[in-house]
């Protein structure tokens, strides 16, 4: 067994699942590579993805180590299953956003929310949103790194 796997205390099953996931990601990437003929096709899926696929992508993108590590503990602790109200609210909110707001976004031939801000409110709003994103993203990434360090400690 490789030293890294032994150091992480992974059993043969855990290492096998990890290996299968890595190989599957590589195979899928190689099989699907080169099918897009433009940046728009690559970034927006030719603007013809079903709403549920977009919703799944948003949820998968936002799920982080902090979510995986903290929610089971919250459910087991004194808070109990009350935190599910937030999760259900997120799902309802995302469904509404995808079904109500996304069609207009696709009709506008826009690639990002920053382009929407630029068109509606000008450069200052775009710069403010970009700065806010960078600050909050760095804070969030720092928190996720800290939580991962606690687990690996």
C-alpha cells in the first residue's frame, strides 16, 4: 500500500473508491473533450441545458468541505434537524431562481452576472461586486482550509 494511503488510514475499499472516482473523472473528461466549438458552448452548454441540470450544478458547486463536515454534526447536536429548514429553503430558492430568472439570463446573451451588473448599473457596481466577491471568497476559502486542517490534525 502506498505511504500516503497508509498515512491517511485508508482501507482497501476507501482507496478503491478514490481510485475509481479519479479514473472515472479522467475517462469522462477525455470522452467529452472537444465537443464544444465556442466559448459560449463550453461555458453555457449551448444555452440548452434543462433547469434541473443547472440546479444540480449550482448545488454541487456550492457544496463544500464546511457543508460536509458541519451539517452532520449540527443534526446530531442540540440543534437537531432544525437546520433542514435552511437546506429546504435553499432548494426552493434555487428552483425559483432557475425557473424564473435564468430564462431571462439566457435570452440576454450574457456569460456572467457581472455583465448583467455592467449593463444595468455601470462599471462602479461591477467593480464593487467583484471586490465583494473576492473578499468573501477569500474569507470562505480560509474557513474551509481551517476546517480541513482541524479534521486532519
